[in-house]
C-alpha cells in the first residue's frame, strides 16, 4: 500500500467572533494602587493577665500527675572508694613565628581649586531657544502656577533638630531661671479683684512694693456702677511681713494707675476710674497713725501680730468736673527742672525746686498737668476764710489741672482724638533740646507729642505724628534706659522697638502663642527685656543672643499677667509680677540675666543701627518698585506716563476691573514674547 505523504496543518487566520471582548469586559482590572493598612496594638492591651511561676512540691497537691524525684543515699553503693592516682600537668604556650611591617604615610600638602561652570552668551541663547528647554518650561509651568496660587509658605530656616531635644546646657539656661522670692495676697482686699498697676518704692534699701487692686467687672457691670462711690485700694507690701500690708491707700474709686514721686517717696499720685486724680501723703498718714496709737502705749512699728495696717486717706483729690472725662490710664512725674504755666508754656528753671508736677492721660484725648503746690495753696486759702474774692471763689471750685493739652491727630491724618493708654517722657539734659512725649493708643498707634522746643520760635505744642503700630490696643510703652531714643511698645501678640525719627518699627517680634499684656526693659542689660503673656508666662528676650524666639520662658501663674515692674536693690534685682487674681509674685532675677558683658551695649547699638538701615532700605525699595510697576503698566497699555501724572491729587480715581485684567494680560503677553514662550 502506498503511504500517504504527511501534510502539515496550515494555520488559518483567526476570525474574531466577539469572545475576547466579553472576556475583557468580565476581567477585573485594578484601577488604583492597593491600600496597605497596618494595624498595631500594644501588648499590654491584648487582655492576657500576667503569669507568675513559682516552685511547688509534688506531694503538696495530690491531684497533679507529676512526680517529685529528689536525691537520696543508696546503701548499695555506700562502700565505694575512689582510687588515687598521680597526674602531672604543665601548661606551655604555643609559639609561632610572625612578622609585622607598617608602611609610613608621609603627609603632603594638597590643594584643589574649582570654578563654577558658566555658559557663554551664545550658548545661553542657544539653550534658551532649544526645544528641550522650552518643553521643560511648558512642563513645569502648570505646577509652578498652582503652587503660587496656593500661596504656601515654608520656613526654610526652621531647625528640624530643635524639636528632638532642648540643649539647655550649651546655652547656659540651667542657671538662668527666674525664682519666686515672695508671694503677696490678702484675703480681704484681693477677693474678686485684679492688679492693675505695680510700682516699687524709690529707695535703695527698703523693699516696699505697691499694687493697686481693682474690681474684676465686665463692661455692663461697670456701666451699672458708673457714678457711684466705691472704695479702691493701693496696698503697700513690705518684705518683712508677707501677710499684712504695711499701708493701705484708700480712694473713692478704683485706682487704675499710681506712681511714687522719684525724689519724695512719701508722695504718691494716682489716677482713678472716675477720671479724678488723687495724691496721698504717706508721712502725714504715719503721723496720724502714731497719734492714734499713742494712747495705747505701743509704737506703730511694734504692734501686736494680727493688727490692722495703716490706712491712708487722700491728701488731695481733684474735682470731678475739672478732671478727665474717662478713666485715667497712666501717670508720669515731670522732672523738677520743668515748670508748667497756666497757659501751657513748659520752661526749664535754672534752680530746680521740689518735684511736684505730674501729667496724666486718659481715653478722652487730653493730657493734663497737675501741680501739688497749687493744691496746697488752694487748701490754705480755703482754710483762711474771710471775704469771698473772685480768685478765692474760683479756687473754691476745687483742685484742677494747671493746663490741658488736647491730643488730636494732625489734620492730614483726620484730626481725631487719641485714646492714650501709656506714655513715656523724653526730657534731655540739654536745655536747648526739645521736650517730647510718646504715647500708645487704644487703636494700636504710636503718637509723638511735642511739649516744648526752645530752639524753634514757631514750634507748636501737640501731636506731631501718629504711626500705626499694632492691630489691637497697646498695653505698654517703655523707654530704654540705655538708648534714650528707643522705645518698647507691647500690643496684640507681639512687641515692637521704635526709634525717634523712624516711621516704621525697627524690630517686631514674631507672634506669640498668647496675647502679650505688659513689658519692661532690664535696668542693667541693654539688650534684655521682659514681656508678660495672658497665659501666665513671662518671656525673657535677649536680642543679642537671638531675635526669632525668647531666650527664656517662665510659667509664673495660671492667670493672666497684668503688670511687670523691675527694681534693683543693692546686688539683687527683683521683678514684680501682678496677675489677674490680685496676687503679686516677686521674682528674683539671676545673675546671668542682670550682669551685662563689656561689649553688650555696643552690640545692641549695632543691632539697632542694622535694623534701621534695613527699614530705610525696605522703604526705598518699596518706593522704587512702586514707580517701576506704574511705568511698566503704562508702557504695556500704551498710555503715556504723563497722563497719570496730570490727574490732580484731589480727584478720586475709580478702580476698573476690566482695565486691570487687560493690563495684566498685556504684561503677561510681553513677558512670554520676551522669553520666547509665546505660542
């Protein structure tokens, strides 16, 4: 039979009948990456109770199946005796030949030099016009615009390692903590009250601090009691008796501020919530107390324990109609060389007398000057009696200010009254230098007031400039004891340093985690200052060490801090801290924070000069950029620049949104064309 030749099969073309589409539709395809979830749990949360193991005899519990096998003596092997044999052992260390050779490495000087690779002008132009470069720009344009529109800010100078540990030993913080030396509070005078002001008795030896305790009332409650008489107190605490105040100064209203006379500590001037001004004479109060206790046969300083403190009544009280129309916010004693006339002329006396003139400010936009000598004369005239003369009839109206100076903003800034909160006097030693006053307002502004300018004949008294400083009411203003033209203002969540003649603050601190309520300079260190916060902490800033964060933060109390006042007594430096619970904490400043280095003042002077140059440069650059922007906008829109200049300053200009959009598109098109990116 003939064998059939093998014919290999021929593959035919595959004809689709739609089955692959059905399989593709039924297939499950992952449309996203898989989520990886890792769950962990602490072993102590498994619920298993800890097990304790201990030893127990087998015969202790008959129910267990374990047997206890203990060693025992078998009598069958009791007669075995071990044979003795002599064995000698000698330890001989193994010895092996070995050799070592070291190669000396001769030290030679090696130098390397490199230069940055820069493209030539032709290569740079060729790169900018190349297609890969343009493709790169088109690729990164969208994410860059998105990042700019999101306005995300990243602190590139942040130290990530600072969150890991606090290296206090390297900065010397171990011996730089504020230590509470004394705590003052009274069960009767401090209940439901807060400390509004604190001041130290200006004597180097006696450690006496005064605090004014005011009622803690809301705005509605204060409106309800307005016009009614309620007693206010100023407590004088002595370190020898932390339980009972040495003296209690009473007033017909809450005392919001008070100051001891620098040259006569027996005179205390205070400002009341009713707008009145009060003066206490401590010497007269002590004499009255001694006369009162003379019948008992006991001296005033040797009273029995638990006796009441000396209560002092006001020696002089101003008339309500002649006082401020709002609560007095601050008091400042004028130097004895200054004399204020009834017409408001402030002059310097060749022979200074007693310091009896002080100034007060309030939210009514007035600066009042008071003369204690005039109050004594008024009392003497009224006590003399006799016929009524016009002068005597006028004086019978009561004690009033010698002069009133309205505090209004310049006409160019609206001319509104300034609600001053705190003030600082600037009285140079040079008789020809002008006398000025700086104050902060409830609007967060810093105002400059001219009091006297002997060098100018046409000088006017009043507010010369008002500068925006803070976004909320300022709480404190202090003058630097080392730089007479530098001031510290505290408000909202930051503080600022100002210099006379500079319209912007030299330095503004970063925002704190809590509101700042008060602040003061260190009397011995030029670059150190203390700032109180609403969360009960005190920040110590050393501007020579760092300016982005406080050098030290100390938690003093759980309530808000209301006042800070520092005092130097011999070799010690004490910081009085008053809180919202009417408690006074006296903190001792350590040696590292009160002793300055030899070059600290020069470093602070350099810091202020550097910041002033920075402010001037920023102002200059801002003006230049504004002019450049206006010029480019005018050139892009095709309008001559002079047309914008011909418009009068008094003619208002309306903002045209469509015109602004067209200007932007024109500028963008010109930029893209110049970069060679225009499609």
